[in-house]
């Protein structure tokens, strides 16, 4: 009976204490659930940050590839003639002819050759010309050089210089 009287007198206090305990348990449960969600969100954030780094890295690689592709663009005969003329002006070389050569297809690129005949006064000018061709902003590779003496320009003095006719096979690479 004492317990029944005790419950009767303190009924509202017991209910309030029960509600408070229930609220504490609900709050703790919600707090632990929010903690788990927070940990899950942090893991997702880290995962997304790693993905973003990979995507940024791929973008940098793609930009680098695109910049290299501009180096390996397809060169037509007109651009090759223009480039060779510009180089010839700088090196005391006279371009006699430019002809398209063989085009070879490979899996990842195409190699296009051009046959160029130039006239030079000496080997020094030839060396400068070849050096500037291979260091030109567009990719040119000198593959073959044939040297002949221009017999029509023989001077009367045997020690006087003769012009040299040089046949060059110059190739370019084009990415597919």
C-alpha cells in the first residue's frame, strides 16, 4: 500500500521523470544516428575530393595532350613551303623545289614526307638550315640528305666556291 500511495501522490512527478528519461533516450538515439550520418558524409566527402583530384589530373593531362596535338597537326604542302621559305631566308639558302612524298599510315599516327631541293653556298649554311628545320616550331624530321655540286655555276678560278644542290627528305608526324 505504501507503494500505491507513493505512486498516487507522485504520479505527475513519475510521469514527468519517465517522459524526461524517454526524451533522453530518444535524444541519445538521434545523436548517435546523426553521428553515423556525419561519419558517412565525411567519408563521402573524402571520396568525392579524391574523385575531383583524379578528374582535375585527367583535365590537366587532356590539356597537355591537346597542346601536343597542335604540334602534330596535319601539314599541307602550302604550310611546308611557307615554313621552308621562312627558314631559308634566315640561313642564306635558296629553295629550288618542294614536292609531296610518301604518306605512311601507322596505328596512332601518319608520317608524311616531303622532298625539298635547296641550293646553298657552303656546308655551314646547310648545317644552319638543317638545324633550324629540326628546331622549327612545327615538327619536321630531316631523314635523308643528298649533296651534289651545281656544275652550271662553275667559276673560272678553281679555288672559288661552287653552289651545292641539296636534296632533303623531310617528314612530319600527324596524330590520328
